[in-house]
C-alpha cells in the first residue's frame, strides 16, 4: 500500500477484472451479433431466401434518431421491452416479445434508456399512430393526451396563416384554436424514426409472447379457421386454449412459462426444454401423469441430465382439469416446431382413473414413469 | 514548529485551492438553477417550452453534468490537493500548471454544457458532453492528477493511511474508467447493446469509483482530525477499501436487469451489490463508532456535522440501494424515478455534504478568514432539510411510480404519471430550498476568498492585517 506503483497496479487490477468481463468477455459473447432469420432450420442453418432481422433504418429515420438524441428524448423514454420475468412490459402492450441484444446491432446510437417518465418506445411504430397524430403529439402532447407531462416542441413547426398545401392542423389546449403548421424537416425525420421503431419479428432466440389481447396468435388461428376440416379447427382451438394455460401464471393458469420459458427452451442446466424434447414428443401417458402430479429428481431429456423439482402444474398446484391438461399438452406437442398427435380429454380421464388413489402431492420420479409405461410409436 | 509547517502548506495552496473552491461554488449554483428548471418543467410542461435549448431532456442531462464534473470535479481537485499536501507535509507545487489545467477543465465543461443545450449530446451515460471537449478535460485532469501525485511522492512519511488510499484510488480510477469507456464508445465503438453495457458501467462506476472513494477518503481524514481521536477499528479500513475496489466495478451493472443483454451481466451485478454490504458496514463502523464516542463534539463542529450527515446518508442509502438491486424489487423500481433518488442521494446527500464539511474546515485555514457561524448553521439546516425532502419525494414517488407502472391495466399518462406528479412538485420545492441554501454557501465562500476590497478602507485596519498575516 505504501508504494504508489504497487498500489496503482492493485487498483487497476481490480478494475481490470470487471473490464475483462464486461468489455472483453461480453464483446466476445455478443459483440458481433448480426441480423438473422426469424427461424432457423433444425440443424441450425439459415433457411434460403428469407428476410434477415432487424432491418436497417431508412436514411430519414437514421437522421431522426440523431434528432431524437439531440432533443434529449432519451432522458424520459426507454427503448427496451424487459424479459417476461423481469416486468410486465409485454402485458402493458409495449411489445410482442422481450427485446434482445440482436435488435440493436444496426443502430449507431443505442438508446435503451434507464428511466420511464414517458412510455417505452421500443415498439412505437406498432401502435398504429398516424404520422399526423405523431406530429400533433410533438407539437403539443397535451392536445391529444391531456394528462401528459411531455414538453411540447413547437419549435419544430412553422405556424402559418390559413391552410396551405402540405400543412396540417394542430390544436392547442391553451386556446382551443386550430392552427395550420408546416412540419420542419427535423419534425418529419423524427416522425420517420418513431414510426420505424418496431420489433415486430421473431428471432431464433426469442419468439412472440402469446397473450389474450395480442393479435399475433389469433392471426395464425384465423388462417387455420379458414380450413373447413373440423378436426383441424378443433386442434387449433385446443392449441389456442393450451397456449393461454401455458403462459398464464395467475389463478387457474398452468405456470408452465415460469420454468420452461416462452421459447419452450427451458433454462439450460436447470429446466429441460419442451421444444424438440423426447419426453414431450413421446409417450402421452407419462406426460399426462406429470401434468397431474409433477415430477422430481433426475431426468434425462435429449441426452442431457436435469435434477430439479416440478410441482404439480397449475395454480393452485394440481388444479388443472382433464380438459386443461389435454389442451396444454396438445399445445406443447405442437408449438416451437414440435408436431405430434393431440391429447384428448378422454385420454386424460383414462389416465386419471388408472392412478386413482395416488396422494395428490406425491410427485413422480423419472424412474417410476419409465418402468410402468410402454413407449409409444407416434 | 508543526503549526508553522502546516501554515506554509496552506499558504502554498492559497491561490490554487481558492480558485478550485470558487469555481466549484459557481458550478454548484449553475447546477441548482438547472435542477430547478428541470423540476419546474416536469411540473408544468409548458414552462419555457418554446425554447429549444431548454428541453427537459437537455436541462436534466446538463444539470447532472454540471453537478458531477463542475461542482464535483472542482471540489475534488481542491480537496485532493489540500488533504494530500497536509498528509504528506509537502507543499503544493506547479501552481501555475494547476491554475492552467483548472481553467481548461472549467472551459471544457462550459463548452460541454453549452454543447448539450445546443443539441450535440452523446448517448452515453455521464459522457453526454460533446465528443470534442473530452480530450481537453482528460488532459487537464491528467495534469492535476499528476501534480497531486507529485505531492504524494514527496511525502515525509512513507507509511500511507486510509484517506490516502481512498483519495489516490479515486484520482487514478477516473482516467482509467474514462479511457476504457472512451475506447469502447468512441475509438472502437462497440455494436448494439454492448454500448449500453459500457455506458451504464461508466456512468455508475463514476459515482462509485470517483465520487464515493473521494468522499470516504475525506471522511477518514477529517473525522480524526477534528475529533482528535484515532478511527475506531481502523484495522478494518483496509478490508473495506479492497472490498470497494474489487466489488464496486461489478455491482453497478445490476441496473440492466431484464434488459436486452445476456442475463449473466445483471445477475453478477446483483450478487456483487449484495456483497457490497461488507464495505458499507466497514465504513459505517469506522466513522460512526468514532463519531458517537463524543457526539457532542460532532454537533459543535459544523464541518463535522456535515461530514457525519454525509456518512450516515451513505450508510442508510447504500443499504437501500442493495435492496433495490434484488431482481424482485428491481422489477418494480428499475425505470422509475428511484434512479433520481440514487443519484441525488449519492451526489448530494453523501458526496456534497462531505465536501461542504471539508470546505468549511479548509477555507479558514488557507485564507485566514472565518465564515460566519449563522451562515453555516443556516446552510446546514436548509441543506439537511432540503436533501431529506428531495430524497423522500424521490423514494416514495419512485415506489409509487414503479408499482403503478407494473399494473398493465392502468393508463400510463392519466394514472401512472398523474400519481407521481405531486412528488415532482415536492422535488421542485426541495430544489428551491436547496438552491437558496447553496446560494448562501457560495456567497459566503466567495466573501472569504475574495474579501470586499473596500471593506478594509471603510472599516478599521484590523481586517487587512488579518488578511496579510
């Protein structure tokens, strides 16, 4: 401590470790991410002829980003949708999925921000505001959202007398008088940038979070609804219902999402994946039993061993009905690229009868399940 | 003879230290004005809305930079030079270079803030001042830091003590942090959210590795100096120092919880934040066990009262900070105005209060003039009250903000933000009180540094004698 050079070496070393992790290590891990296809083939290769995301911003929008930065918008607005476990950003409708590092690789200034006095803007372009609405909001936010404390930016507009070609109407809460203004080039650039803010694509590492109010899942269903074959419709309905049970962690939900994640990939080392899992695609009997009583102890999924405890699914635990179990199992057997036969409520009822008398909190072990069930060729 | 050698040291720094303290004071007022403007704009969005150079976003950022680099930077230079000179029993040398570098630093910040207001902001936390001013700031900082190290190297006793470790570490960490961040953000700009990790890491480390150790070092110096007793359980100090050195650079990244970065980054930040309770406990034990042995003496000495307010604030709010780093809590508070609580608590309630203490302790020694007791007492009570009001408003307001933001059914503007508005109003009042308090502080230090030249003519000759002595 008494020699300044040794002392300096010591305090730079402690700083250096953090530098190694956050700059060098993090840089090696995700410093060279590049745009990617929404989904990869099973072997990890990129399908031919598909768009790569994120898309680059238009030149106009890129300049708008500079203006957004210069005006200090970032002080109050974040541009990041947090992970489902870390906040209710998706539920609030701020995005269809959590933001990923890859979403930002093409941006010159990454403005994820750290304070939300205003709403998150990561997906502002998806909220279907017209350009005029955004201009009016920039000119005076309070004319559209009376309670807003976003400062007006009248300096971005030229107020003119009377209407002219290319002008737009704005109103002011101060005097209710309608004014005609020309947006400046900067105002147009900012609006172009705001409209370009959207993470409306999936990435191999993150798919959309399905939600009751969101339209994405329903769009897929709407397409399948067109197919007249009734088993197909039934399957779609089962998948839709199962999805809700899977993602819901409120009362009556399945709580599946908590461990197996929205991506169905689980958490490496802790919770096994469902996507492509030999257990999920295999014997239905075992799956139904696990869905009733849970599972504990060591289990091997796709050759990888996991050792954890899965309490009986449902909130409260073990409360899923036969119909719910059938739906959620059908969903996980047909989501994330899985494709296997559906599970019907009667199948579930049959299994429930066969294990009648089992203590409701007695979880299965993998060994127990593999000894008293036969493999199914599906 | 000891006294006279100390007087020689104090005299050697008279002009330089006065320069830094006086500039720090002006920046403090600038920051207070900007803080008021920002708070006023939050309560009334139409306030000065027509001026493009005064948007809320710009004013808020300019305020933080004026506060940290203007007030904080100048105050750090003054106290570093003086405390190191006193502990080394060596004179302050290279005064012309110090004045030159100090002028550069202040000019750099002036242009930097004007640049922000003119729309040339950078997107990096606490590096928002335009790119062009940073080389100037770095060079001037290096000159000052070098000359401070020269003082330290010419010390009479080779043995070093806690205040020296903390102050030297703070002195050396800032340029290291800056070079790392500058390299990763400007020379070889990182892609995507790697930028965010680096900018967040710099912005938070600046508080934890530049301002914090400096204030702790001053507290380690001034408490025994005024109390006349040794630091209680001093043997713990070295453990506390190395804990901060090794944990703080890791702990700051917990602010990225749930964000678009690999999960291990916020996770490791959280773990290290929890581990930070050790150095916090050490500093708290050292300071408060010493101070509470003779609390009457602390109360009687205004500098010490400021310092102990600062160390208590450090302890309490650092523990609060640990709680807010836990993912379950961060989920609620992460993007709320709790961030303002953290910033103001660290930079105001802790760092600035300790700086006020040392300035009141140091200025009479270097100028030979006392500051009026009434003014100091007024400054203490208004600061203490203003800070508590500000911090409570940001804390309670932040919790309200965070909890309501987590109710997806509540409309953003009409429910969430409307519920926080009353707290913005309280912070505005608090900033007025604090501004008044700081005005009194600055007027008084300026009066001591630049005495009224006519006072000696009008008054008796006694004061001018005191000046020249």
